[in-house]
C-alpha cells in the first residue's frame, strides 16, 4: 500500500523536511508567492486550519490555480506509484512561518487524495503548529 506523507513547514524556521525513508526526497512546493494572511494582526495567531484563514485563502484565485496544478502533478505521481507498487511518497508545502498557506495547502491536498484514492494511507504533519 502506498503511504503519502504530506508536510507543512517554515522556510524561515525549519527548512525543508527530511525524508526518513530510503527514497531521499519528494515534492516541495513553495507557497510564498501567495498573499500571506500572517501579515495581518487578525490572522497572526491562527493557522491554515482556522475558518478565517481558510476564507482568506479561498478568496485568492492564485491559491485555487496553485492547488489545481499541484493536484495534477501529484495525481499523476500517485497513479504511477500505485501501478509500480512503490511504498512511499513525500510532499511538502513551505511558506515563511509554516502556519497559514502551507498548512492550508497540505490540508487541501490531503482531502483531495482521500477522496480520489481511498486505498492509500495519508499522514499529514504540520511542523510549525504541532
């Protein structure tokens, strides 16, 4: 069974997560080009799991476009990895603080994959909010 590990992280505080499998890597998506809700006082203490931040990010067309492209790349990889009986896939989303855009993106990808591929295992890790 394919295990997909999805991470959110901070470029500023942690850097790109290390792959602890023997594969040595995975996909890394940079969310810093998307407008940052963390720049506003009302969102600073919230995360990409909070409704106010979700609403803020859903209003940005660039976020929707970004996720559509991520889904396209990852779906092709998951299809291929399942067919080739690979055991692990690592996907990481980074932003400045690792609390808003990257968390939102990781959560959205997790939901997408759970709906499309119920047979795979998905583990989500938010390095800067857990």
